[in-house]
């Protein structure tokens, strides 16, 4: 059985003394929302069984169809092998089967990758660029992968066969997707305002669109923290973004009160800290300890950070010029620069997964 989110230790061992005076070991499944054993509750959509998921792996994708991976928490990176595509890859995630998949321009999906196979399979769906990707269990008991592009929402239960759900054809600019709070959440534009739509079974119906707070830019990536889904804005915005406890009713976060311009593209949280990254011509950051109150600022050095994940006390971001950046708290001056792609391609997204050692 697959389970939402990821945590450092998938089992808690409880030792108890039986009547025979011999020590007995009981295995108790770690509660998925218990921060004491699940510090990465917002980072992974699935936890694989402990025998299969013991090594953290990062996968980064970007321009010209390139993909890279790291097995040492971002310190060193290697090519994932040829993806077989030459388009920009916009989003990447680990699927419920334990393999990674990514979506990109021209209806491109690459899938079935892990650090043992070092091989991608290519699929083409639709004609538009795909920029959103989410995985999660549906209310019907099936596990779903959802890919989104402008005016299109696609779903698959196996990662190979994809079908379009035309229920959201009224949205003219669908961008990102997330599985959070027990449902799929998609953000886009209905022709007049920014909206979110939700579904517990993407194969069938979606709720009516709900307006997002009026902002100065498009809403983008989401994450879950303290029982709320947080969504970012992405371009000279007057606010950081918005948050919701149900994916339908949203509250504006505010402007962060700092020197940043709130062009934010990626967000990740530990069990006590959220870090958002972005920028255009200069990297930007924002941090929060509660997901509601944020401090925004500029980050000296990088031109842009496009996405970020958290693993074992470190935030790892990827961005322009083929670089990754590592920090324990996301603050300006704390980021260590690591080369991912020696060819300096721009990186668009990074995902954290757990695979066999």
C-alpha cells in the first residue's frame, strides 16, 4: 500500500517485555502527519514500503530535455541518461510505483526512471506544454497521476495510458497541480480571474472553480504545511501568495514585509520552516515558521532559483546556469552553490524521492 508524504524513518520500533522475559519487537507504522517521525510531510506524495525506500534521491530537470540526479543530498550530480526528448521539462515527481516521471513542452511525458535503470520512456499526449504534475490516491481506491497544461487536464492510473478530462476546458491557463488535503488541486485562469479547482477522483468530476485572492501575478507551485496548502505567486507580485485549509477557500498571505519582490516559483517545508525561492535577474527568497507570516528578501549571487525541496535538514534549490543551491535555513548568504549541469542549462524543477539503495 502506498502512503502520502515521506518521512525519515518509516517505522517506529517499540520494545516491550513479554511474560517470558524475552524482549519483543513490535513494528508500528509511523503516522503520516506526525512531525516527530515525518519531518518532510509536504515534500513527497508517497512513501514506499521501508524495504524499497531507504535512500533519498533528487532528480532535476530543465531546458532541452536534460535530467540529472543526486544520491548525496545535492552535493554531487550525475546525468540521468538520455531522456530521448529535446523539449523543456517543466516538472518532475516520484510516482506511486517508485519511478520518476517528468512533464514538459509539446505534450511530453518521460517516465519509468530510477537510478538503477537509468532509462526513460517517452510518451506524447496533447499538443500543449505540460507544466503541472501531481500524484495521489483517488476516492475510488485507484492511484492517479495528473498532468496539466493550458486548458488541459490529463490523468493516468499507470503512468502509461493517459486520458483527458474535459471538465476543466473552461480554464484557459491551467498551470500547476498538487495533491494536498486528500484531493487534487489545480490552479489556473477562467478567463477573468485566478481560480482553483479540486477533485478527489480526477477521472470523473471536479468541483466548480473557486476564486483565488486578487494578486499581481500568476499562482504557481503549492505545498502543504501545518494542515494548510500554501500557493505562491510568481512575478513582481504584491503578495507572497495564499493559503487554504480545504483547497477551496483562500486567504491572502501578504507581501512578506522585506526587500524581495515576491517573484516566487518554488516552495518546500521542513517540520518547522518553509522556504520559498524565485527571482528573475536576481534570486529571491522568503521564509516562514508557520506558513502564514513570511519574510521576503533578495539572495545575492544566483540569477534565479526555480524550485526547491527539503531533505534531512537541508533545502536544495535548482535554477539558472545549471546550478543547485544548498542551505539549512534559506537565508541570504547561506546558500552553497553546486554545479549540476556543466553545460549550464537552466533547471526548472527538482523532486525528492526514495528508492532502493
